[in-house]
C-alpha cells in the first residue's frame, strides 16, 4: 500500500515542483517598440546577447548613471545591449521631446547605446514591454513594480528575465556585471 501511494503521488509532487520555473508565455522578441527617432526596433536582433532595459530621465538625481551605462555598454557591447527608455512618470523628470532627450544624452553623456521613444512604464498606458518585464504571467519569473527612474531589468540571451535592480544599483555594480561576465 505504501509503495502504491508513492507511485500515485510522486508524479503529482514532481509536477508541482516544476511550476516554479516557467517559460514566458509571450516572447520579449515579439514586442514592438520604436527608437527615439521613430524607427521600429526589432528586439529579435539582440538574440544571443543580454539586454539591460533602463527607464531613464534627464532631470533625475540618478541621471549621472548615463555615464556608467555608457561605460558598461562600451565594455560589454559584444554580449550586451543596453536600451534606455525615457519616461516622464516619476516627478515629471523627462518632460522633453524625443529630439531634446536624444540631444541631451549625446551631448552630456556621449550615449551611443539604443534609446527608445518616450513610454509609460506603469499605469493604464503601460507599454507592452514593461507589462512583460513586470508581470510574472508574461515573463515567467516574477512580478515587480517600477519604483523610480533608472530601474533596470536584465534579460538573458534567450529572452528570459534574469533579474531587476532598483535605481540605487549602479550599472557597474557586481550585482549586474556578474550576470554579464558569468
């Protein structure tokens, strides 16, 4: 009888354990977004590289992180794409037009990594990319909330969410670089 119960319940126990790690239902590579200039970005072009998504703002206390993001990109661009996503939802710190944002980033920080059009990262107008990054049912890993500008989301070479990092985490922190170099 004991053996019969083990045979009957082992598959149930085993299958319950496998639900903790699931593949995303929607591929991040299928989400449409535009460059800051308006041209479409094909996220599938970055398969095989990690992608660091960062909601950015020009007038934020964390704006200086553009410098470290550029350093990170310069160092690891063979295996990492950084995508800055301007957002005006936190303290109205990104009020400029796409053209003004692009000029600010290039002139003040020499930004050469990819920048997108201005988007919403939370609320009713949340961009589908951020719906994917913040919802476990979409990303297969965890639910999160974007707390402020310069929150970072790292996706692996196969389009799976690795982890997220709050604004206070410097882009050059080992918390981030260990995933890129490892």
